[in-house]
């Protein structure tokens, strides 16, 4: 069951902390979790309007479009909110890697009792893309 909302009504349903809300990003086809980021009202609005994922950078204190430097964009197919309204789930079509370290997913390491194991291959060189 759905009904039409305007943007301010949608935002009223969300529970922001320090003007931010957690956004989990999931590949729409594979269901893999690609990354976790933060969004503010303006980045949510830009995402809805453009269909491309936008987030709030806490370190740079500005909105950034996913893939603006790397070209590894996220086409947003769905935005879901959890039952408490304090987290979002973006279901996306990922172009290239989601991780700024060169991996498809930011969750490319597994922790076991005595080690951390890298479980994915790098798909791009972050030094070439970001100059890091």
C-alpha cells in the first residue's frame, strides 16, 4: 500500500542524528552489501531527483556524488527505510567498484580468530584514480 508524499513529508518520517542518517548500499542484483555512508536531507533530495547516489562526507563536510572522481557510479533503483526511520537502504546498480580502495565492495575483508583475510580482488588502482 502506498500513497504520494511530498519531500518534506518523507523527511519528517526519518530520524536524523546530527542531521545525518546511515545509508546501507546494496547491489540490486547480487544483494551484496557494497558500502555504508551517511546522507543528509539535501543528499537524499539529490539522490531522489537524479537517480544517482549522493552522500554527505563527514570529513570534507560536503555532499558528494558517488563516482564523481572515479566514474564508479551508483544508479539508485530503490530507497527503503527501516522500521524506526533511522537507517536507509539504497538498492543500486553499481558501475565499477564501490570501495575507494579499489574493491567492488567496502566489505572485502573477513575477520577470523587470528587473522584478517582479503576476500576480493582489486578491480581498479586507487592511486591512478584518486592519486592516493
